[in-house]
C-alpha cells in the first residue's frame, strides 16, 4: 500500500511539473503573471479525513509549500520546484497548470485574482496566496 501511495504522489507531481501547454493569446492581464512568485500561504477547504483527501493535501503541501518559488518564464512555461511545466489561460481569470488530460493526467485549474504584487489561486480544494518576488 505504501508503494502505491508513493507512486500515485509521484505521478500527480509529474503531471503538474512536466506537462505541456498549448499557446494562448497575450493580454495585459496575462502578462502580469510573468516572473517569480513566492507562495505565502496555503489554505485547504476540505475537512474530509478519507485517504484520497489526505493524499491530495500531502501533494499540494509539497508542491505549494509556503516559501517555495514559482516562476512563470513566458506565456507558456512555468517552473515549479525547479522543474519546467506548462500553463495556459482558459479564459480571463482561469489558469490551467498542466496539459489537457483525464485521470492522473488531468491539469489543475484555478480561479486567479492578481492585485499589484500579490496573486491568489483558488479552486474547490485549496486557496494559494502568492507574492511577487
């Protein structure tokens, strides 16, 4: 069981970090994200105690650990935990990290609010607060 859990976590991390992005148009809003961001805080919305929730929380705690750096290199590439991946804007205010896919290959989608030198990502599982570096 321990090996399955470890493999599941590694697969999910790989999807987040190594996935590709399809091109998107640039707007002033989208250009605001380019650069380095520091994770300030991470808030979980789910209080569930089941195994899947525990694994998700563990994964998100590793990927979005407060103090870690996320760099949006250009309009397609993002570096998380020192590994390059992809992102794209689905629409204004909706950010997809990872390539289109299903199951273990599914991307993570966040509602994004950018205010001067801070940014907030939110989805049904968590809220991530970032500050421009």
